[in-house]
C-alpha cells in the first residue's frame, strides 16, 4: 500500500522533494498517509486514497470542498486546510486502475480527540463548529452538490429500518426483538419531527453533516480549537443535523462503542456546548428553526441507533465490525442515550431558549 502511495504522490505539486511517506490517522473511510518534504519549511501534507465506494462521485465531493474552503479563506478564528492540486491542476488524481487520490495541507502543531476531556474542550469545539457554520451562512446551499442523498433524512432512515425487519436475517431478528420494538415504537415522534423537513421556515443551509469531536483540530497542548476538518460530507442540510450530532457525540458519557448500561446524556457538557456554539453562531433564528434545534439531539441519536440496527439486521453491510454483535451493541448504546435525552428534553429546551434570552 505504501508503494502505491509513493507512486501517487509523484502526481502532485509539492514545494520540495518528498523524503518520507507513512500511514497516518485512524479514519475508517479513506487510507491516509503523511508526506514530509525537504523544503526550507520542512512542510508536511496529507495524502489520501479516496474511498469511492462510500462517496460515489469523488469529483462532486472535491468541488464542494473547494467552494467551501474558498468561502472560509478570510480572517477568522478558523484556519482552513488547503487543497494541493495535481501537476495537471486537477483536484484529484485517478490512477490507471481507477483509484482516486488527493492531497491536503497538514496543519502543524495540531491534535484531535475522540472523547471530550472537560467542559472547556466542549465549549471550544462547539465554538469552532459555530464559527464554521456562521461563516458559511451567507453561502447559497444550492451551489453545492448533494453527495449523499437523504443522509440524515429521518423518514428515509426509518423506512429503511422497517424494510430491514421484513427482509433482514430472521436469525438476527430473533436476537433483538426488544431493540426492534423500541425503535418501531418511535414512529409518532418520527412523524412529528419530519415536519421540519422542507418547511419554508427551516432553511437549507451549508452544513458539515459530521460534527464529531475528532473533526475539530486543537492547538497542541491547549484547549484552543482552531480548525474544522473532514469536509467530505459538506452539502445542503438542516442546522439541526450539525447541532444534534454535536450533542449526540459530545454529551454521551461513553463512546458509541461503550456499554449501554453506562450511558448518560451529560447536561453539563451540553450547557458548555450551547455556550460555545451560540457565542459563535450569532444569527437570529426564526422560531421554527430554533425549535428544530431542540429536536436535533433526539433526531441524530435516533438516526444513528436505527442505522446501526438496520445494518445488523442486514448482515453488517455498511459499518466495519470487530465481532458479530458489534452493530447491535452500538444500536443499544444509542437507544440508551435516546432514552436519557427524552428524560431531559425539557432541560435541553431550556438551555437552548436561554441562549436566545427566552428564559431567565
């Protein structure tokens, strides 16, 4: 694989000779390498073998990223990465065997985290996403391609689960009747929350669509968040997607791989998230869009739960697993989080209202 990467790097423009290529990061989608050059700045770059089985149209993904980075290229608290073009001036290089490769600048003295360490880190990471979304708020979402149709569409994902209960593995369905019953019992909430889809007062915006903690870079050794990365899923979406996925991933007391019995929705982290996000995303939201944000934590947690359960019933065709019940356990984790979100929904609503001066 490293030999393949070495062949690919020759197709890109670097400031000096490449002196080292090594595997980098722990991403599940693309194969990633760190490139070191021997120019005067000893610069480094990120080379990726693009997974076009997940993203069916790599060119559209890269065009979206290019447009967003161009819009972000202005003074702000965020430092955007840069696309390094091929020697022919293209955004991607396609090898003779049909594999796509791309290169981004590497942001030195940075680090990322998979799990929050404290409230300040939650505030900073949410602030970075808030700044990112505010900077893109004037960008017309119609400029971007929808690279994954119905990615966070609640109704579509629920229909996929129902179909999986009809066509999935009967053996597996017998192992999780309670989980299936729990998920299907949420149909009234699905119908209720789907009112936000295509509502004229809940506008389509340019959204990140994968607002996990590890997609924010921090200055090494500090709690200062300074860059938002992994822009593959940037496309038209609803603000509730990004806000809800932050809440889902920031506020779970254990990772989504953890034991469901240990799951709690941490309100202290949610309060810090709201403080950071709304101090940087300062738009005046109409009531309907503001209410959609209150549905966000439930929406994104339920979607991930039923996506894991659907994949389990269909034989683990999408998510990588380490053992046969992995996706089922992931679903149980998300359903436990969902139950705690439901218990705390009124407090969640109050925290959001407080940011807009709607409560004392």
